[in-house]
């Protein structure tokens, strides 16, 4: 099946030579010092590192086919995770896990039938990347700190096959993918486990509407089989997401805003994790100001000797309860690179504050874990970019046909 899909995608690449020369490169990294108060056990923690070191390449292979590759080097720079208030997932807690080294590797057919289908546009995407569910990856948004809801609001690092149809302001997407999350940065998605296929055991559907320029409305559902047990013996996650996103700009700067709600139901409704998030950013001249608020339910799992790690594979009786993280984040940055330069140098200060509340009847309690229910997190650093921010990870095929690859 994989060979057939690749052959189909490549056959759509036959097009004028001029289109074959388009090539786009984006490089990015953040040098930062981060201070977390509290850390597990009631202490504080301060660390410095290079985070989000990424190299993104995209190339047009004809007029309707694009190859995309994103390399993420966090396995080398934050192998033990990155301090982040409330972060969790893939065996890490109170730290953001390093993402897989090959973050995206995709072929995107943006308009399979060309002019044959008139105003309709059909797309097909195959490879490794994000499933069509929820909102943009936080790496392509204005903040250093990932929100607590990262694993509720996106489905990433999967082998995906995505079909798309677009007409006018409406795009519909459907995808099959493997349910398992990676257990290490170098691990590839599990396609087949003995005689059982993991690829195709999970699916998602997403609808996007652009009723007017700059405004995007999104709704999606997903069923993810055994994400926390690679062999497929764990419980499933049923997910839903809705969001509204606004972005516009002119010569003076730009405006951005996002509101999202998402829910993940685990073990046939035994645990229901919800999140509500709102964020906005304003750019005027060299100055960037961003703000975010989120209220997210996080499962509190039994920890290992390392208080920043939890059991992998996940076992149901290791969940001790649920905590609600209510966090507000403010960020101020200033662009130092000359206007019009391909390079970006963006020093910033980012502050997060809030509180943690116990929810339900579990035994988990923030005071027992951290010695306090208050959160104070401070970061300072500099973003270094070449040719701008990361692309909108998870927006592929017909959703990126407006992008320039020159």
C-alpha cells in the first residue's frame, strides 16, 4: 500500500521545470534560562539550554506535489526534558519531553486533479507528522512554554495517511494513523506488531471553515488506540476539539488570537480531561507582546525515583487523581535584526503564574507534591531564526497551497 501511495503522489509531480526549482529552508532555536517554582518535592529548579532546535525543509516537486522534512535536535539539547509548568506526556511530568528527531517527513499532493474538478481541490498526504486534529503545534505559536494541554489538543509524531477535500472556504480531512506515542526521540511509529497492524488502528476527522480573511474555525474528532502502550494493550482515547483562530497583518505589524476547547476521554470515559485556552499576540514594529490563559485538567500519575518521570508503559492504576492547572502567561520580546533581514534575533522575557486545584476524589494533591498550590515560572532567552517562524505544523496539502516556496 505504501508503494502505491508513493507512486500516486510522485505521478502528480510531473509539471514545469520552473516549479521544480522552488525550495524553502527555515532554521530555528531558542537559548534560554528557565526557573521553575515549585518543582516536585517543594524545591525550585533553574536550568539553561538550547531548546526547539529545528531545521525545516520543503521543496516543490512539480506544480502539485511538495516534500516536507523537519529535523528536531532536542534529543541532543534537552534529552532529559525541558522545565515547563504543568507539562506532561510520553513519560515526562513537569517537563516537556524532547520531540522525535525526524519530526516530519511527508509528501503532500495539493491538488490531485488540477482543473478537472473545477472549484474542488483534492489533497493526499502520506508520511510521518501530525494527524489532522485540533490546533497548531505550540512550536509555531508565540510562546516558549508549551501549554499544559499539548497532548489533549494535538496528535503528533504519527505515521499518517490523510485525505482532503476543499471547496471555497471549507476543508474536510480524514486520516488513518498508528496509535502509539514514541518512547524515545529516535523511535519510529510502530506500523505492525507481530500479526496486528498498528497503522490504521486510529483515525481522525477535521473540518475547517474560513468565513472571512484571517478567521479560521476548526472542529475535529479522533479515536486513538492505546497511545501509552506501544504494543497495543492499553486503553484508548476519544478526543474532540473546537477552536477559532484569527491572524492578520500589515506594514506596521500583525495581530493573532486563538481560543480553543478540547476534551480527551480515556478508558471508555473513566477519565475525562478537558482544556480551555485563549491566547493573543500583537506585533508593532520591533515589539512583540503575547498573553495566554489556560485551564486544563491533568492526570496525576505515580512517579518514579526521578520525580520528573512516570511509568512507561502507562498502567491504569498508576493514576492517582486529577489536578486542574490554571495558568496565565505573559511574554515581551523585541526584534533586533534589521528589518527585511532573513535572520531573526528576538530576546524575550516570559512569566507564568497561577494555581493548581484538586479535582474529583483521587488522592493526588498539589500541596503533597509541590509543597504549594501556587505556580511561579520565569524564563529569559533569545530566539534565533532563519527565514521566519516554523510553518503551521499539522497544516498540510490543500491547507498550505497559499504558501510561497520561494
